[in-house]
C-alpha cells in the first residue's frame, strides 16, 4: 500500500474495517506501480492482445495510469463484491465495466454516488494523451 494517495488509503482502511465487521476478507491485490512495471504490463498486454489499441482496453500507459499516480487499487473477489454494494459510501468507485476489481477514490460519491463507469480504460479521457 506504499505510495498510495493518503485519502485513498484512508478510505480503504475505513472500508476494510467495516467489511471485516460484515465478515468479509478485504484484500487489495495491487496498488501503486512504478512506471517501469506499468510499461512491462503494457508490453505484455500488447503481446497478448496483438495490438496497442486492444491492449489499451486493459492496461494504461505509465504516464496515464492511475496506479502509477497512486490513485487506484485492484481488490480481491470478496472486497470487490462488498465494495460494489458499499463502496460509494467511502468514495470508492469501480471505474471500468470490464475491470470489476479496479477502484478509485471519488470524494463526491458519498453524497452523489459513483459516476457512470467507462466501458474500459480506452474510453477514459484521462488515458488519452
């Protein structure tokens, strides 16, 4: 959980405590990534999916990745199910429909709900640089 945005980390800790009270094991499978590691993941995705365009549906570039910025986490299955029901109350929102494990902090979510999800990262304006 090193290098995560402090507000995201705080929201995750509060959610994990409440999830545990509900008997849910709250696991975070991935958080901050170095630019080098993100670039490696992108190269692997290009090899797997056959093109940079198709890989962009799953992996952002290092300069656009919320993971590199420390503003995203990937959560385990039980946490994912719990957050899909309770996450907005902590500002924790699923951002991409094709990545139910990927959560980011949206501070307005407790009052307004989570924003509509993008189909995948290639539809997110933040990843188009």
